[in-house]
């Protein structure tokens, strides 16, 4: 019995159909993957929030200080004091990175001790001395205790601009991307979709980049971080 052979025309039709189906399905699959990573990011920030609150309840309702040695202030760098205080509450440092994070961090082993601090993939903005921060961005109020304004943000995605380093946008159409240098640059104009943030009231939610403002975040060099301030 002879087998029927495909003609060139039939083969081209099959290839065209496969290409059409792929073009229809891939965007949906990509969107589902992006939303899935956002959900994991929210889960990580919820764990960071719960760990911070657990520490505070064991320490007279005071949030863990963010500074490292020499009282160095940076929202995205943690010192030995923070590490020693929070390690048992966090369980794993992996929750301090967004699932899109590919840059230096303590969790992925790419960050070694630098001047007494380690980098993380989120920003911890509770227990920080904001009056010591310098550079571009607004002044802002940080939560120091569980009794402070419940709408204050204490953890957020690390969306960053600096004069001397490329921007960092963890959530974009392509996952984490690097933007241009410049403290005054708006990440929304360079592909940043936004990020998740956790407030003192336990709310963990997504914020579009256009609704965020840049805040001062470092007492050593000029770095601006972005999140939505409470009304």
C-alpha cells in the first residue's frame, strides 16, 4: 500500500495554520506568565510584610531598623542589624526578591558584603531615617511602629533611577529591564509598567507606574526609588 505524500502546497498550508495559531496563543500565554509572576511578587511582599510585623510584635511594636553599620541609610540595602533581626522571621531571603529580579541581591548570592550592607531585590522603607536621605526625589514619611499611619508603605518593588547607574524596572513587557541613567527620568516613559507594594495595614497591591512618584532613598549617593505615597 503506497502512502499519500504531501504536496508542497499542502505543507505550506499546514505551516501557515500553525503560524496563525501560534500568533493567537503566544500573547495569551505571555500575559498569563506575566500575571503569574506578579502574583508571586505579591506573595513575596506579603511574606515580607508578615515577617516585619511579627518582628515588631516581639519588639514593643517597633519596626526593624533598616540601617547597616555607621547608620548607612538605603532603602534597597540591608545591614547586619537587619539581617540578624529578621533572618528567623523571613525564613528564606528568596522572598526579598521579585521573581523577575536578575540583578545583584543577597538572596541570589550575587551580593557580597559592601561597607556592612547587602543589596536586596525589593525596597524596605520602614524604620528608615528619612531626614538623612539625599539626592533626587521627594521627602517622605517612614513608618517606625505598628501604630503609625496604616497607609504608609513599608515594602515595595525596587524601581530605581540614579544619576550614575542605569534605571531598574522589574515589571515591563519583557520582565526586568534596565533604563537610561538619570535621576530625573520617569520610568513610565521607558517601559516600566509599575510594581507591587505592601502597606502597614497589610494591603499588598499593584500600582501602575504613572501613579508612582520618586522618593529619596539613600544617605550616601543620590538614588531615587518609586512607589505610590498615601493620600
